C-alpha cells in the first residue's frame, strides 16, 4: 500500500498538547510494520517448535546454531514495534491520557494472560505451584504499564530516554549496591524482575525476560514513530540510515571483540562468537544485531505486494492473537508427532516448557522440525485471516479485540 500521501508530521506539533481525537489528522496503518512483524511472528514459531522437539538452543552444529539464531530477531521486533504501535495509536486517539489508560489496561491484561492462559498452553497442566514463567508477554505487559507513564512526555523525549536505558543498562546492576544490606535483600526479589543484580529471587517463578533493557527498546520504538510520520522519501532514507548504521556498529564492535578476545581450543568459530550475543538480559550488541537489520528492512517491506506480502501482513496485524494460538497448536502438534514417531509421549517433558526436558533419544532432526513448523504456520494463517478481517471491520469488531 502506497503511503506517499501520508501527512507529514510537523516536528513542532509532536511537542504540543494533545489535540482532541475529532480534530486529529487521520493516521494510516503502516503496512511495512505489519509485514516485518509478520516475518518475525513466523520466525518465532521456529523456536517454539524447537522447544518441543528437544533440539538444543544453539550449539556447534551450524544448522542448530542458525535455527536458534534467526529467532533472536523476534523479541526485539516485538518490543520495538509495540512502542511504535503505541505512538500511532496515540496519534489516532489524539489524547495522551486515553493512550496512557489503554497501555495500562492492555499491559495488565498481557501480564494476566502470561500467568494464566499462556502458562497453561505451554505446559498443559494446572499445577501453578510447580512452575510459573515471567516470559516475553509478561515483559511486554509490564513495559506497556511503564510506557503508560512515559507517554505524557514528548515522543522525542521518550525515544531518547529509551536509548539511554538500552546503552546504559548495566547501571541497573549496580544501583542496589549503594543500599544497606538489609534494604538490598528486601528489594532483591522485585529488583531481579527489573535487571539481574545477584540478589535473592522469588523461588516460585522463573524470570526469562527482565524489564531492562526492554522498556528502553519499547520507548525507543515509541520515539521511532516520529520517523514513520515523515514523507515517504525521508522515511525510507532515515530507516536505511538508522538500520544500516546500527548493523555496521554491531559488526565493527562485535567483530573486534570476537577477534581480540582470547579463544580456547574448544571455542566456536569466530562467526559464531560474533553472532552469539547475550540475550538474557539483551546486551547492546544483541540489540544492534537484531534491530539494525529489522529497521533497515522497513523500506523494502513498504513495497511488499502480492500473495506473500498479504500473508505476512495478515500475521502482523494480529500478533497477540497469533501468539495465543500458536503455542497450544505447536504443543498439540508435538504430542502427535512424538506419539506417531516413538509410540509414546510423556507430559513431564513439557511440565516446565519452554524449559522442556525431552530425552536425548526422542529429539527430532531439523528436517522434521521445519516440516512441523511449516504445517503449523500454514494452519494458523486461516484463523489469523479471519480474526484480522473481524478486527478491521467496525461492524464486527468487539471492544476486547483492542487488547488482543
């Protein structure tokens, strides 16, 4: 869909008080975001099929390494474009307070879903005392709650704040150290949800995604919305400049570290050391490696046409619906494949999924992993297409659809 006629945002207007929704300029849906988000939604299914297949999360085998590595683009794009979507939704509402209420409500809904429905679909058991997970949806939910407070400031301020959090994230490791030992231990379980600081943790929940630097990524995405409101030529030029610069910075700094750091005889090849950046919590190099190419891809995504472009955009329009549906679909598919392949399957293998414990002799090969992945994505397209059409039709759209 051409966006050449989208109104250009006057930089001064972004710092003015919100205008009433009735007088706000119309905001077109940014198809390029839907297309790129659709790509990462599909990539996400690879990693979650991998979880149930028993294939390890990386390793020396190139096929296994890149099967895991390609899915690293998912969480950064999720968080970044959630911020951008919040900016565009705020422009549509024309009221910062209404946007703040929406983000607060939607964020808490996501946290609740993570702790209930999503936890159940990962494990298919109701023993919530055995295992709980602070996963990606938990992180996105709490980041939306925090963003609800930030959107009262200008988008530029929010974006700069987000970048500062990303690039200076390690400060959060040392903040508790200035407190007395008793206070440090008291706040430890809560602080460990914010950033790892080697403090006591709650034993009843596994923390996969802390909030820093991800709130910075979401806030940066919110500020990035200003760029998407520019004219077509300027928007594409800035996306390429930002994306390629971030990628180049990753290659220079990451490449130098990979080459210069001492490597033992058992160390992986230099390419694997370059690409194997820290994800938990997401390091600066990890985010440059993933968000750089993602942003640089946006101009090409604007030109996406035909059946492939429509399929990708369909998935990208309903990311939360896709997420809620894809985990039980993959889980059921894995149970069926395990039974057909080995004649038996144990629910205990997935009692703490996504930390699965499939026996070594029950692992799948990569060929079967990708076959199941392709079948799952093909199946998911049809309910996602139905939901995207219902959500886009004012006569059919229910109020709760704004949150899913």
